[in-house]
C-alpha cells in the first residue's frame, strides 16, 4: 500500500495541501496514488529530528552502521516484486531493468557496510608527542574523518533506485554517520515511499535514533529549496540536470554558512574514434555503440552523445552503420511525457541547424512517450561555430563530428565543457601518436576509457564518477564507488587528548585493527 | 635590491600605473620602495603562462617536483639576513620571529618535497578486470589524484613567510602539480618579491616551465578579483579576514565554472576552563594564556579570544591573574597602522557594551602602532544577548565569559560560529563529566586541544587547520600539514588503459613502490 504521506523519522505525516500524482508513461496516464507535498513545518520538523539524531548517530560504531546498511538492503529485497511493479509503473522502464538496478542498489549498500565495518576509511593519522623537542615540545596530534551533519539527498529521475532514496548518496552519507533527508523525486514518489519504509524498518530494528532518515514528497522545486537553505542542513547530494544542480549550488553558496553541494549533472561523454578503430573494428564498434546510445532509452548520465573522428570514407561508413544498428533496436518508453517532449524538441532543434545531416532516425512510434533513436552528423567547423550543438540531448541520440584533421579535433576537445567520461577507440600506438589529443581529453573529464563504452559505471573503490564542471559541481569527489563517502566528512584533530577518551580509531593500541598513518608510516599496529 | 615589478614567470614586468609603498609600523613611515600594481594585461599574461606551464608541469614526477621545492627552500635561505630585514621593515615584527617563521616555511617546503618524492599521496587505487564476470565483464579501473590547474594564492597579512608567497598554500599547490600565481600582500610586497625571486631561481635551475610561478603586486582588491574571475584559474587559497575570504568565495561561486576556494578565515578559538583547572593549576594557566594571547602581538589565527568558565571565586581570581600577567608582558608593534587602529576601535566598542568589565588594560604606549593588551569579562547571559561581542578582535585581547552554570556554557558553545580550535582545560574525569559540553565544542571546531594553548600549529600529517564555516570556507580540508595538498587535486580514473601507457603510479609492477589500494587491499607490491 502507498500512503502518499511524508515519512518524518518514524512518523508518517500529511499536513500539507499540495496533492500530486506520478505518471505511468507506458500507459500514458496518471497512477492512482495521491501524494501530499511536505509543507514548511514538516520540513522544519524533519531537519530538527535529523539534527537531534545526529548527536547520537555520529558516535555509532562502524559495526552498528554496517548492520543498519545491511538490513536496509534486506528490507528492500523483502519488498519483492511489489516494489519492482511500482518502479515500472512510475518510470516506464522494463522489469529487467528494475531488477538489475535493485541489485546494484543492494550491492552499493553492502559495499558501504563493508567499508565502515572494516573501518580504515576514517583515514586515522597519528603524530605522537616529542616532549623534549627544542625549541618547543611537539604535542600529540591525532586526526580522523567525522561526519558533517544532516545531508539532503535529491532523488534522480533516471535511477529511481540506484541514485535515489536508498541510492549511492544515501548509502554513503549514512555510512559516514550523517542523517539523511531524501527529497523524493516527483516522478517516482511511490517508489521512494516504499524504499523509505524499508530504511525506517531497518533503522528501528537496528536501534538507530528517530530522525536518522526522512523522506519528503515534493511536486516541484520548493521543498528542495527550503531544505538546502535550512541552517541545520550541512551538505547536499544531487543527480540531475545542470540547471537544477546549479540552482542548488547557488542557493547553498549564498547561505550565511555555505555548505558543500555535490551535484552530478549533465555530460555528453565524448568518444574519439581513431583511424585504426575504423579500419579494424568498425562493425564491432558500431554494434557496441548502438547498444550504448540506446541503453536505458539513452537516459544514462554516461550516454555517449558526441562521437569525434577525422573525416574519411571509413568514418562515413561507421556513421551509417551506427545509425542503421541504432534504429534497428527496440525503442523504449521514456521516463515521463515531459522528458519525451523535451527530447523531441531538442532533436528537432538540432536537425534544423545549418550543416546538420540526419544519418538515421527511427520513425515515430504509435505508442506515446516512446523515444525514436537518432544519429546526426556534422562537420568539425560547424560544431565549433554553433553552441546550440554543444548541449546534451537526453535520450537515445548521438552526434558524429567529422573533423578535417587532428588539430581541429583537439580544438573541439579543448573547448568542451567538463565531462564525466571521455573514450578513445584505437590501438596502443595511437595513444602515443595522438598524445596531445588524449592529454587534452584527460583535462576535460573524470574518467577516460580505452576501447569500451562509457555506459556501465562500476561500483568499486577506483571508480571516478564526477569531473570538471558541469559534469559535477566539485571535481574533487566521486558520486559512485566507496570513496563517495568522503563527500560527507571532515577531518578532525585531537591534540594531547587522553588516550582512553579518544575514539577507538585513534587509541594507541588500535582496538579496531584499522590501517593508520602513524608518524607518517601506514600500519595496522 | 627591490625592483617593485611584477614577476610574470621568468619576466619582470611593470606596465601598470598604480604605484604604492609598504609601511614600517615601528618607524611609523612608508618604506622607500615603490611597487607597481599588476594591470589587467599583466594578469592575463600570468594566467596564460600558468596554463601553458600546466600542460608540462602536471606530468612532472614527484622527484622533479621535490627537487624544485627543496631548491626553493635553499634559495630562500640563500637570501640571508637581507630577506629578514625586509620582512621586519614591512611587518614591524622582530627579527627572532622572522627567523622562526622562515624556518617554518623552509620546513613546510621540505615536508611537501618528502611527500611527493615518496609518492603515495596520489592515493592510487586499482581494481583489476574480471573478464568472465556475469552478467557483464568487470573492466580494469585505476584511479589517482591529478592536479586541478593554475592556483591563485593570496598572501596573508600576518604570516609574510609561512602563509604567503612560498607558504603552505604555494608549497602544497606546487607539490600537487599546479602552477601558482601569488597575489602579493600589499603590506609586504617587498618580502614577496624577494621570496618570489628565490622561487623563480629554483624553477629555472630545476628546469621547470616558464609560468609555473608568478608574483603579482596589488594595492587593493582589484588584482585578486580579476584573478579569481579568470576562467584559467582552477582554485584559490586564501588566509585572512572573513569579509575578504567570503568575497572571494562568492566571486568564485558565481563564475560560469565555479571553482573551489579554500579560505582560512577568522576564529576566536574558545577555551573552556573546567573547575579542576582553576583549582589545581590556575597560576600555570594564567601564565600560559598570557603568553598565548600576546603571541605575535595577538595576530595569530589561533589566538585564544574567548575564555569560558562557570562563575566562581576561582574564575574571578584566574581572570585577574591572567589580566595582570598579560599587561606585564612587553607590548609589540602591530603589522600596520590600519590594523592597529581597527584593534583600538574594536576594543573600545567592546568596552562600551553593557555588562563588559575591563579586567586589565595596558596603558597606551607612546610609540605608534603598539598594541595595548587587554582582558575583559562578561556574564554568560550578556554574551548570549549581544552579537557585537561575538566578533574576533584581531590583537592581544581576550574575553572571559562567566557562565552561571554548565547549561549556559553549553548554550554559548552551541551558538558559536565555526572555529579553528577549541580547548579544554581540566582533568580526565571532567572530560567524562562534561561530555555533553565537549561534544558540543567538537561540533563547532576543527581541532580540539586538551590542557594546552591553541597557538602553535604543528606542521604534520595529523594537523587539522580549518573547521566549520567561517573558520574556513570548506571544512573538508586543512590549510596546514601535508594533507593540505588534497585541496588542489581531483581523482582521475583510467578504464582498460594499456599498462605501459599508464602513469607510473598506476602501472602493474608499481615502479615507484608506493602504497596503493589494489582490489581493496593496501599494499606496496
């Protein structure tokens, strides 16, 4: 059952008067559930509760937080197919995708549980005293990461599980010791409510303080704005559009006490196709990229929207081939009619630009909200001159840019905005031959891929999902992988503190057995 | 000889028309040298040169950067007493302090040289491929820290060596692989020019690219504003006032591409004196704190400006004792007449507030620009009600707040703005008894000290010099200690990149022998 209420800590609340519904894009009709947007008082209550929960939660051990995260994963699985059904009804995505994304979400929760149970993530550092140092004695100084405070997480439209209510932002913030308030995405508030109920259940079963988690409904930007402006909120996690992310970043920067916003925003994920790739594996790459462009109906942040090559017959053939393979794939329903119409609008805007050639476009589907895949092609000089073409087209769309030579290709790369990923297709020798080009690409992205597709973001310590602005609002952090936890912590130092009163992480005998920097040497002893 | 010119990479330049001089506060007269503020074209040239230097410098090995940093330290020492003389003439600080601060600066440079020569600071992380993983193969992903790009460093007024031209910000940014443009502090542009010449000499002798370092003169905020707004600048380091730091933060946040600003700003460094400290060691702490309040003529960012206790005869005695000891110390010259008059103005503003009692004030000195030390006392309730009293008084001044009980003390701590440090004087048992109070203090500061003074910031890996806003603009980083390098880097991931073309830090056989996270295990192999 979906109540449509806000979950403020352990209490369901429905005091507002703004009612909204989610939409099933496959059936092209509103879902039956009614949601009540959180009102101002409810928002304040959620923050006050999070602040009071923080006083306790920040002192909880890695074991306690690990047990909580593990149980969230279990409780989500416990919701079974009913949860997947709601996900599909609110996103139009197929059951298989829902299942896969749930798996990813559960794995993320478990990875953060592992991380905090092991404990070394606090980056403990100990410099012991030298009382007889001259001219002044050296004090004993010990440092470790501590949580920032209550975090607001904005659910994303395109990953109702993995980047939403119990997604990577929430899992990493809870792991860090920060209470979380989720602003549910208006497109999938039912999914959010169900997942939130799993989190609350897990919180109660593992003895977490009331307010460690809240889930607030919202139909527009107001709830988010009030949350980000609230003095009790200490950091923000967001996945979505540049416009939305930048608005939150601006709001947070203008506060009396500015707070960090980690916004993972748009990206067109440039792919550079070097000559050997077109000679030796053109067919293979056309197939791979047709799949990558269309994955998740093109609604992935690592969707390859820009393919750059040097003009040649081979590049023309590759383009044609990619176009044919892309439109031969099944078309899927987009997340929402608004997203679908925005996709159509941008496609048509692109087509109308001077010098833009349509390589292939799927004919319009009779079903509503289904995206027609499209590949267009443009000359390097045209691309450089026309900023309209530099926008992200959110959907199964890609643009091939045919450059007259390497130097034009480098010019384009240097002028690109920051990107999540950059990909190079070619052979080892070309990495050396085109080193200037590849250096330029490296400078614009967070992750560089050799002979692969940018879609598919592995959850592991080495992942970097973020990049120079506007790929993300702070290139110094990743949104995916266990190191995403560092967004929510600050280093804290104890000077000459009595050993037995220090947190266990910093005590002399290292009771947790974690890896620590002791007098500048990494050790577990 | 001081030329008064800007140092743009290897070239001296003096194209502007704004001339200014520095001031000797001890002699109460302008120094003879004339400086030419950098004009708009010179600023653009410095940034363009830094950008072109970055393309090379970012690829330099830890050994190369280490040699550069070591030689900077040598070249600074090579300048000998002549440099110390200029420092004293521009700051009014005594020779001993100049010498001590030079030592600290040299040690910082060497510490960063050690760090990059050893190499593990890049936090290399490797997750190897699992080609036969189902349902999809796991790619090979490797991550390490890479430099952000050109950094602007603002020289501070109060540390002409250690937090200025070749100070911690510059040393850490150069160590990270970022070219640096220093905006010389208008109060000590001669010192800056001499130190800059040492850096340029070292850069040339170690084969660094032209533009890896520039030093620009400025008489007011314009040069800094233009630098922070320039699209070629990727990060900013600042030490100074809240007003100045916040203005730069706002400017950087409003850019089309926002950039990180690390501003270390004001702090009043609260000290909580618990009953046992007043009973057992009152005399000792009065002596220690008289020294700490007056250190560097009270012009340290960790100056203890707020001393909190619970009202008692012992607290009254301690106050009186502290006041007597403080005014029995020698008074020193402040850095500049403006700083001195602002100090006097704030002192008098504080004295005029209702309920503020002067415990002791040094009578005015006949010499100009000499600061009269002062201790005032106020009741907890008065402090809470009057925000005027919450300001930092930059100088040898401290305020004792006498709270009616622990609960009032906790209220005050909870309402404090973010601070660099918090100090607790007492015994081990009291840490437990007053745990709520100490938890509250921890939540407001970056470093907590037991039975010590906040002045004296050790340069070591465990140091945290920063804290919740407005102690710093980003509590997730430290300005002092080797971990200050992390302000200037971003993680970067390679996916399926050929081993021999990876940076050495990420190659399979670990040619640098650094500590790395390999498949989630820390190892040097």
